[in-house]
C-alpha cells in the first residue's frame, strides 16, 4: 500500500508540471500580457518599461518559466499585482473558508443523501420513494446561483426576525464583522450558502445511493443475513450500506472538482471569502500571479483528493486492495 | 402420380411483421409518463423560442419610461430595468440558451467519440496517452477552466458570432467531452476483438470503416442518453457562465445573463429572477426526464430481445 501511494504521488509530479507549463504559456500568449493591468492607469511608458524589467518580463519565455518554477518550488508564488501581498499568503487565507464551506456542505449532503437514498431503496415504489425521486429530479435541475438568489430573496429580503425586525438569515460573509465570536452567528451565515450549494448534490447522491442500494439489497448475502435473524436495521446499515457506499466514494472523488466549481457561485453570491471568489476576482483584475497560484493549488488538491478516494476505496473493498498490492 | 409443386402462396405460413429498432425504442419510450411530459415541455419551450418573433416587443430596445413593470396582460412576465419585456427576452434568450446547449454538447460528443474511439480501438500507447489527457482534463474544476478560457478568448479579442455565442460553444464543448470519451472507449475496447470485427477485417475492411460502420453503431445508445443529459448540463453551464459575466454578452439575451441583470434589484422586483430561472429549471428537468426514459428505451438487452421475438 505504501508503495502504491508513493507511486501515485510521484505520478502526479509530471501532471502538475504539465499544468503549470500550459497555464504559464497560455497566459503569456494573451495580447498585452501581464503588463496590461498596469498599462490601464496613468503609467508613463518609461515607468512601464521599468515594471517590465522588474517583473522579469523582458526575458525569454523559457527563462521566465524556469525562474517562476524555481521560485515556486521554494514556496514563493510571487506577489499579487492587485494587493502586492504574497500570493501564498492570499491563497492560504482563502483556503480555510472554502474548506469550511465545502466540508460542512459535504457532511450535510452525505448524511441526508445516505438517509434519503436508503429509505427510498428500502421502500421502493412507495409514495415516499416516488416523492423523493421527484424531489431529486427537481434538485438536479436547479442551478446553484439561482437557488442562492431565491434563498436570499426569501430569507433575507422577505422574511424577517419578528423580535428584532432584522432579516431572518444573513446573506453575506462568513460572520458578522465587528461582533464578538458566537457559534450561532457563524452557523447562521453558513446556512444559506450551504443549502444553495448542497441541494443539487443531495439530489444526485441520493439517486445514486438508491440505485446502488437496490443492487445490493437483492443479493444472496442479504437474504442470509436476514435468515440468520439479524435485525433489519443491522442488515440495512451494516451489511447493505457498506457495499452500496463503495461506488459512491469513487463518484464523490470524481465530482470534487465540480463541487469546487459550484462553491465558486456560492462564494460570489454570498460574498464568502474563499478561493473561488479569489480566483474570480483575479480573472476580473487580470491578476496573473494569483491566477497561476489558485489553479496550481486547486489542481494539486484535486489530485490529492483522488488519491485519498482510491485509498478509502481499497480500505472498504478487500478485492481492490488485493489487486493493488500485487 | 406426378408430384405436384405446391405454390408458396398456399402454405399456411406468415412472416411476422417486423418492428424496426426505432419503433421498438418509441414503444418503450411511450411507457414513461415523465419522459413524455418532459418531451412535451421541451417542445413547448422550443416553440416559444422559435416563434419569439411574434412578440410585439423588441428584445433589446431600451425604453426607460417602461422599466420594472409588474407582470400584467401587456407584459405577462413584467419588464426589466431597461423597460424590456421579459417574456420576449426569455423567448429570444431561449434560442441562445438552447442552441448553446445543443451545439456545445454536439462538439463534446464529437470530440469524445473521436478520442474515446481511437483510444479503445488501438489500445496500447495511444490509449495510454489519450486517457492521461482525459484524466488531465478531469482533474480541474470545470468552472475554473471555463472562466480561464473565456478570459483568454476575451483578452485576445477573439469573438465568434454575436455576443460571444461561438466562444461559449467552443469553451463548453472543449471542457465536457471526457465522460463521452470514457463511454465510447469502453464500447470499443469491448468490441474490437469480437467476431464481427474479425469478419469485417477478413474481407478487407480498413480501420476507419470498421470503427464507423461496425463498432460505432453499438455505442449509439449510451451516446444519445449521455448527450441528452449533457445538453441539460451545458445549458446549466452556459447560464452559470453568463451569470458570472463570462458567457453571452449583453444586450444579446440568454437566460443566464438575464439573471445577472436582475441580481442587483431582485429584492424589489423578484419577477426578473423568477422567470428566466424557471425556464432554465423546466428545460433541464425535462431533458433529464427524457434522458432517463431514453436510457430505458435504448437498453440494448431490451431492444434486441424485442426484435428477436
């Protein structure tokens, strides 16, 4: 297993290098290049030339790339053109909020979709199952940003807290600025973005889990488990769910990039101080170092997530574990 | 007594009426009420967009004295911040959104079929390289790549067609072919050693002929189902990109950029948000139901079983 992990980690190095080369060159191909951001102001041609030299943009591309690579390997991703602060500092400040949002959404999604998926598989074709299936179709057809807008419309613009007259739920930021820390305040800020982001995923995963539960439930070993007199709860949650959940882990890992993309909408609509918003503003402001940095770090995280999913999968499924150890 | 030949017509033998594959698929499809409802909703939305020109209003003309009208008989969906009739804009926007959905999915389907087909048919190094490429594309959040690519095209002042219509199609198509490639590859991998491929090779068919005429038809089912769902996904993606300001550029209406337009004032004039959003919702849910019904109707075991009966 350890060798397998090491091999996978080594394999990801050329992939990351390729990513960095592609992004670096594509960004430099854009007319105007990184300088265009400075050229928009009142900067004189002489000053521009100076900035060019200072940023190393007068060097050949290949030299620029290796310079950038050398710096990156030492943990220096350059400075943001916009704020002048180190890219790494900017990104690290944003990673936390994104993980907090995605992590809590994910937890909610998993809990709800496992419950919903199991219930609708166990009671296949009941009214409840049909209701749930319809709901999952609806949930999958709603764009994250539209759900976000409608939630704001309902819980921020329309409904208000009867005792204070303030909006029922806050619709921007991660916490109230200038107020002492309180768990309730953080939770209240989390609810709307979490629901907007999670709704589609709950639908998708409960459908998926329902299908794989139905596959498992009709197998012989489940009949055996029932025949030897186990309680239905134990049969469903211990014997059936464990096998039904294995394909879900792989799917989850493959979907992680999409979840990350969805969080970009949630972050923008709810002014959440995360990576998605950082990336979006970097695109708007042509902040090249931040662009490079966020893309690279996101790619690295995605590769890592896939690796973790593979490890979890092999932990859950002895057959896969056996194949990989060979 | 000489033996007499019995005329064939006198034999009590009837050739059973053969159903074509299309008939069987349609017969199976009809059994899905939700699939039928989905198809009808789609038809309605397509008709609405196709006959957008019936509207007495201009979709883009600004008329500030008429802004933010509540829904009424004159403006069933109300008007927006520039006094434009929202129903008209929704209909014209539907053209853009549906076309983007279909065309970018077609791009993705063609790309995916070529890449997956080559990888599955030739295997070995070609497969290895092409599948690494697929993994490479899969390891990014699609939205990040979309924003990045749209940014590059915009900065390079490359615009294909009105409102960046072509840009969106290319960009979405180029970032969503991976599932298709994997599906097609699986079919090719499975069938390249099969008897009928060997037979075709033995009478001298070349690789291209085998791929296109013999193997590809077997992948049509999954490709169609995936394309239906993929169209829904592309419409969602387009609306998202336009919402972020990197999709269809105003004044050309699309459902996504109408939502973007509405965002600032939606607390006061909610109908601006509700109608374009509902259009996206109904289109996507209808496509998903149709895709679901098609998956069932095109299930090869079912179809072949019924053809043999």
